[in-house]
C-alpha cells in the first residue's frame, strides 16, 4: 500500500505541461483482488471522477466506487465526463482474472492483451470515454485434508530422540556453518541494496500499460537508447500517442529525453 501511495503522490506533485487546448485524457486503471481501484493519468480538464484528485493536469486516486460484485462476478464501469478530442483508457485486471468477453461495452473498439495479467484498452476521438465489463477471479483451492496416522507420530517421536542424542556430534558442524554464513554477510548486504532497486523498478512496472511496456522492451533490446522516430518505426505506435506514452514514462523516471523534435534521443534510465 505504501508503494502505491508513493506513485500516486508523484503524479500529484509533477506539473505536466498541456500541449493543446483541446480536451484530452489518458487514464491508467489498476484493479486489485478486493475490488479496490488505483487510478493515475493526465487530463486537460477535470473529468469529475469519484474519489480522483485533479491537480495541474494530473489525475490520481484510490476508490472502490468503480467496481461492484454479484455472487462471484465483478463488474467494472467508468465514464469520465465530457467529450474529448482524444482519450485513452487502460485497465489492468487482478491476477488470475477471467474476462467475460461478451460483457465489454465501450464507445470505441476495445483491445485485450493477455500476459501475466489481462489488460483492456480503449482509444477514441471526439467522443465521451466509456468502458464497462465483467470478470471473475479464479480461486485456487489450497485446502487439503489433514491426516496424521498414528504410525507417523510414533516415527516422529523416535526421530526426535535420535536427533536429541546426536546433538553433541553436530555442534562442530553447526559452528562451521555459522562461520561460513558470517563470511557471506557482507556480500549479502551489497546484494540486498541491488535487489531493493530491482524490486522498486518492478513495482513501478506494475503501473504501466501495454504500450509503455512495449517501449521499454524495445529500448532494452536496442541498447537503451533510440530516437523517438526509431521507436515509432519499430513499435508502429501513432506519433501523437507515442509522445504521450513517453511523457508518462518520463514522469515515472524510467526514461529521459535529450535533443529536440524528431531527433529526440530516448534514453533508458535502468
């Protein structure tokens, strides 16, 4: 919960310059298993979304207003107010979700991506953004009957006595292991710092949509640095949409730009 709060705070504090007076909105939505929804993005005007803060072009909020549940079926629905010249909604479902495809309703053709989690994307122009669908979360039954036969208990008692009487012989071995562990401690401390940075990057990547992940993967494959024109050619993402997604990646401190115009170099910060 703390990591999510940090990401939302970053969206609230960063001032995002608005390149056009025409109304536009880009919204990323992440649904948790308990129906709680995390929302983050940008907009040129306040879309009046429940439990979502709007400040200096940034949107951020956490709410359970957008989901409802009947028996084992969840329903998600969102409708930012207003007609937009351009809008993009990306909704990432919880792990182990099953999207009920015949329930998807929107004002534009939805795209569904299936990776570790399911993502539903809609983009449109000159219309009101709207997206509604239903899904289920697959429950994995981890329960099993607990049966402990009497013979197992007797064997456990015998083993316990054997271990007890052999404890003295094992003391030297234990001391040797402790010495080896102490020698590894310094290395583990260094590795811990590296691991914390890796985990932090992984957590940020939970809050990326499919196109943002695609841009990062292309940069990694091409050595961490490409021009904006090269990225557009490889990914086939429309130029206007690519600029918006690169701006989101800059806000999340995953890339940075150098140069101007079409000759912008996009550099991976990892």
